[in-house]
C-alpha cells in the first residue's frame, strides 16, 4: 500500500495536528514525527484485489516493501487457525482522495469519536462491562497477557480514552498511546494522572494513516478495535514492523465484519425484534442501510468517487479496512496466532429490549449460539485475535 498525504486536521476548532500526524498531551512529539509532508499532494492508496501468499511460500521482496499493496482476505477456515491464501497476482487499483477531502473527512472522524458517549437507544457491548466480558473477555485478557510477556515497552494504536493503556500500565508496562481525538487523549491523560500512572504513560494525538514511528523501540504494539478505521492500513503496518524490536510482537483484536448474507439477516432481525431504539426511530435510519451492507471494497470506491454513499454519516472511516487488515499484517510479519470469534449473534446482545434480570442470561445463550456457528464451520467470526512477529 502506498501513500502520500498531508496530515489531517483532527481538532474541531482551529487547533491543528503537526504536519507529521502527531502531537502529544503534556509531552513532546517524537523526533521523527516532526517531518512535514507537502500540502499540495493527494492522499493515494494502492489496493490489490488479490490474495497474498501463505507465509510458507516464497514472497517477492516487493510484497514486504514499505507501503506494499493491500489485498482482500480470501475464504477463511472459520475458526481457530490462520486462513489459507493463494499466490498473489500484481493487479492494483488506486484509491485517490484529494487532500482537502481527506482533511475534511478525518476531522469529521475525530469529531465523532470525541463526542461518543453511551446512547440508551443504541447501546453497545463495550459500554457494558458484563456484556463485554461475555463476548470479548477471553480474547481481551489474552491480548493483555501476551503484551505483558513481550516486555516493558508497549505502543497502543487507537487508544481512545486509554482503558487498555492504563490496564497495561497497571501491569508494570511503559505505554505510549496514540488516538485521533484530542479530547479523548486529554481524558486518557487526566485519568492516568488521577491513578498516578502518568510517569509510565504517554498519550499523543496522532492520525494513524500518516503516523511515523521510531525504529526498533517497542517490545509490543497493540491495537484493539482501531485498525478497521484506518484507510492506509498497509502504511501503518510498515510503521509497526519498523517500530518493533527484533523479538517484538504485534497484537491485534479487531473487527473484520460480517458477510453480506449475515448483514442482511442482522438488518432484518434488528428491524423486527423489540430493541431499545423505537420502531419509528429505526425506520428513520433506513437511509443508512446501504452503508451498513457495504463491504470494504464498496466503501473505498465510495470514498474515491466522492459520493460518500456507502460511508457512515458521522464516522466516514468506519469499516474502511476489514479483511485487508490481516492480509497487510501477514505481508510484513509472521502470524503466530489467529482466531476469529463472534460471527453473528453478538450483534444483538446489547440491543434487544429485555427485562433486566434476563439480559445477561440471554447474552450467554447468544454467545453459545455464536460458538456453535464457529464449531460447525458455517461462518467465520466478525472479530479476530491475531499475534504476529517479525519474519
């Protein structure tokens, strides 16, 4: 994947990021992150629509080069092991976005995440600790344990308000963390100070699409629910690979989405069953159906043609990378663990209106039903856990 871009303005006011894509809260930016990028250039992403080689096959050096072309994940093994891949064919398509358009969209993305709060009419699993534990707890703890085992220096990509970073700091790690939203970074910094963890945490504002990282600095790089928002996923993976120490590890827990049939079923069930969102409000959201059903390829095309018809209204980079995440990592690093989970029923756990006493019992039942789908190899999970090391 290749990119040339000026850094985006991620603040809602006139406050701007540095040209290199990062600033810090109460700490100086990294030296390499002060290099500017000419403002006249467009944001260019080259995307290969073919599968990539299995790591046991011989890969051409160009596939491991900086900003290598991205590709889309083929059929998976729907469960525990890494998916099979075919040999890559060099057929590329460019996604070109004018710099002004990119800056407008990335500022909109930052504004959205700065304002995110629990919504009683549209509850999310991650806002309910018990639901999160039921569906994601096992893999989340696995991510933390692998990071702790890797060594003391850790980088988090897309840290939000710092929940994971603070948990890692409480385990004795020294954490550097980036997020697009200045407001979320400020809240993360304030929380770390309240917990007296500011001596071992550094929170920085940064656009992960254009971020530059120091070489061979981190024992681990972690990303939780962040990479599916990154357009330049290949460029970011190049930076991750370069920033890892020779024995470093890249740990990812992220979203790769449901297939088209599951999306249609999910939309239909959500429209029909009682949820915390009233039926009238759900009907008013029908214009979002096209975006909900869009895959990564369609979202990127919508981005390039300027229509925005398949993009989320408030979060234009939502799901802009899905299946290509694993592909781009696998081009540069050796996968040592890969597992998908939560294929379908997780989607309804926080949304179905139920008596309070039944909420978590039904959630556990839905979790079991998701497990059955995986064990029968009917579908792959919509989420994945991944561990990768340098080749």
